[in-house]
């Protein structure tokens, strides 16, 4: 079965999160995803609050920009969430938006090297290993978590370009893809991820989940809002991006991504979505029953 989720976009003030989370739990939403976008809301702080305000919904962060974070801090925070809320936290890391990284003096010369080193160290620390690492970016001297997760936890990574997608296959347990990804883009990504997994000798039977955002608008002005956002993002000429319409139209778009290789599709409302709570209810109560 394809997992279905929705995004709480950080264009909303953080004080709106509680009502959205509680509604997500009430209506049976499977996944609620949060973003650590500069300079809006912190991913770990909002995830911790969302998990505490809910009982069952899985809370994802897609993604934490690794240039902003020492890997030991990422591991400590991830481990705490996994221990306090077993099975409900889903954390992804990635390059971050390079212009934003430059604004805060954190832009790396080699984002790919940084992400690889961060992923390798993060996954090892979360397995309870003790590390001494002298990498280009990640440096650890006899570091281990006092409170690692009680069992294995997946680490996701964001990916767009071919080299990054191969890296997610090599060094991550799942891949997060933006709403700029069409069904054909998902198929290409799956091939690149599998190339990376094969190169790293990863077990072919080991799952590697692919999460894809789907820009979604519903309601009487849905088509106009969707087009306006695609234009604003410079994506209006890319075919098969986003969906505007009723639950049936959205479910068909979700199914196209699932058939292309997405394991989880996360509906991403437009930045000007007038009713975030209604969007969550629409996802769980109207779209979910139509998605196999």
C-alpha cells in the first residue's frame, strides 16, 4: 500500500502547528511532514512538539540541512525522538538550499562529500557505534551516543541530481524527492538509487523507501493557485507536475507517482492554501480511500 501524507508548510506560523497535528491524528492521516526551511522553523523543535501533541501519526522532517548541523547533534536529537516516540519519527538530511547556506556562512565546497560523511557517521552513531573520524568535514574523536535508539531506525536523504541520488542509494535508507519530480523523474531516480545500492553492495532485499512530494491544490480556485506556484518556482514548463482538482484527480496523480516507484506520496499544499486543516482532512478522508 502507498503511504499518503501531507505537509505543514513553514509559511504558516509555528503556533498553527498544534491544531493541524491534532486534526491529523483525529482523522487518521498517516504522515505529517515538516520542513526546516531557512529562516522559518526548526525541524527538530517542530517535530518534537508534533510528536508530543499526537498519538499515532508519523512525523517526518524533510529535510535537515547538513551544513547547519554537527553530526553529533543530529544523532543526539534523532536518537531522543526515536526513543521517546518509537516508530513515529522519520528524519531526512540533505544539502540544503545553497544560497541559504551561503547566507549563514555554511556553504560547503563539496556538498556531496559533506552529505556522504554526515550520512555515514549519523547511521553509525544511531546504530550505537563508537566513532573516530577524520574526514574533510566530519571529525569525531571517540564519540558514541549514551542513549542510541533501541532498535534500527532508517535515515533518509534528499536527492535531485544524479550523483546525489546515487549517494542516497549507497549511504541512506530512503530518499526524499521534491515536488519538482514528475513520474518519469521518479523512474529515473529509482534507477540511479539502485545503481548506488549495487555499487555499495547493499542487500537487494533491504527496503529503500522513496518519498515524493506532490504539489496539490483543491477547491474552486485550485487550478489558478497551482499554476501561480509553478510559475513562481520556474516549473511551469515541466510536464506532469502537481495536481489541481477533487479527490479523484488527486488520487490518480498519487497513483501515477506510486506506479513510477514512490512508496510514500506527500501532498504539498500551495503556499497560499487558505485552509491547512481542511487540506489535512481532505487528504485523510477523501483522497486516502481512493489510493490503493
